[in-house]
C-alpha cells in the first residue's frame, strides 16, 4: 500500500511538472522529491537509473535527424539534444549555456559549463556533429539575452519542454523506458562512457559529480565486468 501511494504521488508530481507551461512559454519546476519509506527499496531508496544501450542510442540519434519538429524549431532542438547526449550535461546546463561560453578549437567545440553549486567544468563535442545545426540556428536565433538557445519569443526554454521533445523522439524510435525524460540521455552517456573506458574519474569529471560515489552507480551496467562473476565456479 505504501508503495502504491508513493507511485501515485510521484506520477501526480511528474504530471504537474510537465503540464504547467504557461501561454508565454514559461513554467515552474517544482522538483518535488518523495523518498522511499524504509523497507520498500533498501535504506536509501536509491534506484538504478534508466538508460539506453548502444543500439537504442543509435536509433535515437537517427530519430533526432529524421523527426519532424514543429515550426522553426528543428535546428535548435537537434542542437540541444545532440549536445546533451554527446556530452552528458544536465538539461539545466544547456538551457543556461551562453554563446560566449562556447568556442571552437581545432575539430571540437569547448563548452564552459556552470554546474550545480556554480561549479565550473569544460566538456567537448566534435564540431562535425553539431556544426550544421549550430550555424543554421545562429542565423535565425532571436533571443532576449545571450543564452545560446531560447524559445520563439526570445525567452528561456523550460526543462519540461525539452523532456517532452525527448519523449516524442523516443516514441518515434520505438524506445520505451521507465523514465523517458531528458535526464535519461545523461545516464545513457555516462553508462556508455564507463563501459568504453572503465575510468570512474573520467565519468566524475565529465558529469560534474562532486562525489565519485555518485559516479560509481554506472559500474552496475558494465556487462563485461559482471560477466566475470559467471566464471567463479
């Protein structure tokens, strides 16, 4: 009963967050968290995050380029989604990214990110991945500030809007996860990063985690590492 009540409340909070956008494009993110009651899911109530495997990521990336966005949002939306999934930055970080914090060096773009607690870090993305969408977006961009991206009225985009875009593209690609929001892209990036390099410090630095124990959760998805447990006997 406790578990069912908790699920119902979380679903309500999630619905409120996604549906509270005003006509002017603004919205308020409540960010309500409901911790698990003791005994439901261990002491901390921590759950393993949803993420896409490599095949699903390939399908998602293809869907980004083929999805039909409304109005004149295609270049902007593709730019946002590609930056998130190729760098693992948070949705709030891309929405707060300013043009002056993004510059090209050789064949990559460097993004100077301000994370939680105003903590700075640098992430990189190959220029070939975003250059076309970036240049086309900058040609048509009309924002009321120096933010890289904005809505059609020139104001700041909302996290709820980005999550709806991600969910629509996932549906179009036939990908269903327990959590379909934009934050799932960050988990997918981190999972694949650790699987390829087995470097927790790299994951910590790329994601901007203050504590390496936060990054340690991605070791749970290393199949090759776990496969060794099948050879014990």
